[in-house]
């Protein structure tokens, strides 16, 4: 009789756990960032790409901070994570982030390229924000939000390095960028993992809005220089479904 009571109690605990799991209705969402150039996978260091302004470029580095990730539905917005993630698209192990999200149907992803002002003002941190990752300027100017580096050559210019480092958290050089990525088809999050792949079109950085003259401006390394460059990141992201 005692065994039957213990067995019944155990079944009740198991049933409660199952019901709690159903009611909580959560799934895992993995957001991956895939670098490309004119629709083909970007090849770091080896492939030479020509911009619309006639410059031949190679890309050796593409790094950026992602924060304030949100899934957006027709009526609600779900905040996925408040922390900051450092994406390094030349490293297959640092191109994605996974998190839990409530079950539902979502139409878009929103996130920020950059680091919150409060964290910039509080000085160097640990983890993804550790200065050892090479994404920190000084205590006064704070974190580097994104880096694109490589080489550039033109008929008038011999091969040289370029470095586009964007940061700045104080007006008038506040260079964080909010990105909205609408999905071609609604994304349904359930109890299984949902993979969302975001195409990062590096060609858009060089070619959008009349083109960026990388040969004339091969070095952008402070917040003031980055004010007119940071908005180019809004052109680079789209859902790859």
C-alpha cells in the first residue's frame, strides 16, 4: 500500500512537471550570422571583391557586438536577451547565439549593433566585453562596436590595409545602430530548436547609398569619423530563409 502511495505521488510530480513545461511554452532560438558578398558566402583573406567604386578589396576581419535581441510578433515583442554577444564571422564557433523564447509566431528580429552607454561608462568588463578581445578603445571612448578590416587596391593606389572601427556612445557621436530584420515567412517557435539565419551582406557596406570610398577613407578609428559610416550597417542584414 505504501509503495502504491509513493508511486502515485511520483506520478503526480511527473505530471506536474509535464504540465508546467507545456504551460511555459518555450523553445530554443539560435540566431546565426552568415557573411556574404553579392549573394555568395564571403571568403576571408583569399577572394578579391570589386566594389561599385572600382576598388578591389579583401576582407580579413568582420566582428561586431549584438545586444538587445528581440523577436517581434503582430501584437507583442519578446526580449530574448539583455546581454551583449561578440560575433566574429571569421570564426565558425562565434557566428551564432542561442537563447530561450516563448512559443509563438514572430515576424521580425530586432537587435542593436553596439554596447549600451551604461556599460561604456562603467569601464572594461569581463566575458564578451573583456578588452582582450580587441574591441575596446579607452575609458573615455569606450567599446568598439564593430570592425571591418582587409586590404584595398585601385589602379591609382597600391595595395594597402583598411580598418573601419565604429564606436562612440556620447552625443553627437552616438553610433549604436538598431537593426530590424523582417522575416519572409513567419517564424514559429515551439518546443524544438528554431534556427534563424541572418545574411550579413558585406557588399552593402561598400556599395549602398552611392558607395563608400574605401580607397579615400581606408582608416576610420574614432567616434567622430564613424558618425556617417555607422548607418551603413543598417543596409547589411536580411533574413536568409
